[in-house]
C-alpha cells in the first residue's frame, strides 16, 4: 500500500459521519442498496471489484440515475460531452448504463485495481474525480463530504475553486461507512 493509501486508511478509520448528515447518508446508502444486484452484475465483470464500487460512483457521478454516463453524469443518449469527452468511443448511442459504466471503469483503470481496502478505494475514487484538492492540500469533498474530515472548499466548476463553498453531496467515505458498516 502506498503512503497516500495508508494516510487515507487512517483518515477513514477515524472519520465519522456528521450527526446532522446521518439521515442523508442513510437515505443514499439505502438507495444504493436498492440497486445492489445491478451493481453486483457489473462488478462481476472486473476481478475482485466489490459491488459497492460502481454503486458509490453511480451516486457521485449520476445521482443514481441509470439514464446517465458513469463517466460524468451526461445523458446516455449521446457520447459524453463533459470530461472525459467522446466516451464511449465504441458502439453507437444511445448506450445502456452497463455499456457506458464498463467503459468508464476501464477508462479510469479500475480494472487494474486489485486492492479494494478502504485506503486504496479512496485513492481510486479520488483519481476518478481528479486530484485537484490534494494538490491544494485540502480534503476533497468528493471523498470526505458529510464527515468530520471536511469543512469547506469546493470546485464549483472545472478549474474554478471556491474556498468558502460547501459540498451538499455525500462523499465517498461517508457512503463507504454506511455501506461497509
């Protein structure tokens, strides 16, 4: 395990869900669990991937809408318009959620991940979203929102960081806490 994954594992073990956000986390976890079979079927295409990995990404990128690309939440009726643009490159739109999700996971090298321990999972999720927060030395809301590890600071648009903006989306670590117990 690399030092970043070790650091994230320690942060994960000591993070708690903010009491005022506990209901929001529980509701999102329940929504993810409602589609567990679908996530299991997708994860089974990747050796060793836990079902909750695509479930968490689906929450983060698409608000659990199966009509959107897992890459970035664009509509499945066309190739992606936002970064990464033009995905999937194979096939013709409209895409099924599964077709696009497989492309997204391979594009972001999730098919190469063999260790899905909390620290490594969080590093993978952060790489999926981008390391802009790490470069700024601030906790990523993509990972830590709704936990005691995140206060404020958020990219409100591509390359537009606002140190006072607060994420209103449940982060990956809070979802993992809820899903993994």
